[in-house]
C-alpha cells in the first residue's frame, strides 16, 4: 500500500506506521488535528487514529503462546523492535 500511495503525486492514504517506516517511497506523514502519529501521541490518546493489536486465544493460553506473550511484554529486543515502529507495549486486561 505504501508503494502505491507513493507512486501517485496527489494520493492520500491511511497506512500503519510500520508501512511508512519501512517504505522506500517518498511518503509525507501529515498531522491530524495538529498531532503527528508519534508513539507518545498514540499513548496519550491525542492522535485520533490508532490500531490495537490483540493476542486472543481459545481458552487458556498454552505454553508456547504464554512464552510469546511474555517475550513481547518483557524482552529488551521485543521492546526495541516495538519502539522502532512506534508501537506501544502490551497491556494486560
């Protein structure tokens, strides 16, 4: 999608920040209501567009899933990747 939007001079698109970050297209990120889509603005809830990524299991999470969730929540490498793409940490419900 990022490439398609980037190929057209007057195109406007709604993309995930990971797409924009990884894109080699000359995309320009625009503010909405004066706010840029930064990790801080997303966490504060002042940037109006955001997506929640959820991990949902059927029944109780089993060993491999529990390990994945713990890795994403706690491992420094997972946090580095999430920060690179402007993603916020998982929150328990």
